[in-house]
C-alpha cells in the first residue's frame, strides 16, 4: 500500500534553526518582549510585580510600598563555561511617603561557580513618579575542570529608604533554570573538547532536514504518528532518550539491521540501506526488546521524480502496536540523517539518558496515511 499520493506539493516551508546555532540565535532574544521561557542555552524570566513594604521604626506601622517589573536573561554557551546574566528593572510605583527607594541586587550561584563584578547602567534608586529603568549585568562561570557539575541560581533584592531604617529583602529562584556544565563531550562522534553549560531540564528537538532527506524524514514522521508509543513526538510528549553506550547502540543496530537484511530496489543508483526508528542510539530502540523482522516494514521508491514511502508487502502490514519501524531508505539519506543526530548530540550537549524530540518539518499537515514527498 502506497503512502504517497499524486499531489505535487512539496513539504511546506518551515522555519527552524539548526541545533548548532541555538546559542547564537538566543543572543538576539529580547526577554522584555518574550516574557518567561527557556531553551537549552537561554533563560528568560519575567517577574511582576516585585514589591517592597517599608514600616515605621518605632510603631511598626506601614509607611508605604513600592513595586517593579523585573526582566532577567541568563545566557549559556555550548563551548564556554560562562554564565552571563542581565537584569532590567522597571518601576511600577513608589508611594510618596517613602521619599525614595533603592535596590541592592545579589545574584547567587550554588555549586562549582564564581561571580564577577556587577555592572550597572543607571542608578537603582527611585523617587515617587520616577519612571527610569536600570539594567545590571554580571558574569559568572563554572569552575569545574573535569566531569559534570550542577549550578543553582538564585537572586535577592534588598530594599532601603530614608523613611525607615529597616531593609526588607525578597529572594527568588527558578527550578527550570538549573544549570549543568560538563567537559565530557570530547569522545563523541562529533567531539567537543571545550566545556559548556546547558539548562538541563529543557528538552531540545532534533530537526531532520526533510527537503534533503525526504524518505528518511517520512519514515520517522509516520512512525512518530502511528506507532502507539509515538517515539520522539513532541505533540504526544513522548521524547527519545539518548543511549550513550556505543556497545549497546551497536547491538541495537545489529538486531534491527542484520547483515542478512536485503532492501528492495528504489529506482535510483542510490542503494537502499536499512534505516530503523527509533534510532539505535536511543533507549527506545527496538533492539532492546525485538529483532528487525518484528518492526513495521517499509521501503522507499522514486517514481516520476518523486520519492514515495510504501508498505513492504513482503511482510505483514503494520498493526502500529510494534515498538519500531524499519525501512529501505537510500544510503545517502540514511547516513545524512544519522549525521544530523551526531551533530545535534554535541551541539545540545546531550548526556546519557537525556531526552530529545524529533521534528520532520513539512509533514505537519499530512494525514497519517497519505503524504506527498519531494
């Protein structure tokens, strides 16, 4: 049964940055415009309002309150141990009875880390009706030289006013912005010998180049959509997790694609090769529980200048209860898509058991049994 129609439309354009440029793209992010979010290398926090209440020294009566909107950005790097923080403070109100209020900022890092000197643009003191904003920055860095280290960030504001001798404070943190730094990526398929840090709770997405590797991308997309486990699907909250043990990955590959496997001709000089999904280098690989013949079976063929993905009728039709799929995919597409996984692993500093999703741009609007390939 064919999975391709005669519709001539190619996959729709899809805007996605390559994984290797994730940190660079993050540099242009405006936290003030984006609110709270985080990625593998950029964290933005919007806190509003952060307020202070000042009380009379003797009577304990409330003198007045003040509040601010606070925008924070934490920038990490895939091949540096630096943690760069910036914070913009915008006043909302200062009660007239307070005369003025000043803020002292203390950025803390717990773990193997050190902090540099704060730099301020503007003075963090406000009088009633004052609308000026200020920005502060500080550089921090992971001090570890081997292995893996974790860093927790937190922040404290201390408020002061000539109207009171009391100096109330406000502290906060964000569990999503837990940082993991390492210098263990030097033995990867794409080695990175320099240290780097990531927000480890963020689950990155591997973008498969659907235009360059359409048959491979179609296989992955179909299996994400149709297998009942939806391996790698962000829409179904079913990420893959990395298998970093090369011997186990090779064993998975051998079970899925033994030397006895024979691929059906695809109508081109690009020889068919055995491509399995979930990937052998994932903990969801079918090689953990079955052999390749027990996967859903497909093959790709080029007809009238277009690739089609078809059910392999030499095997039983899929029930979609299989844990894996296997397809005869052109060798250049198979190895090309696999190379993307290797580069992505290093760019995202994926450790063993780290989760990630898979994206096949252009197949978003296909239905589950009918799609045109370029």
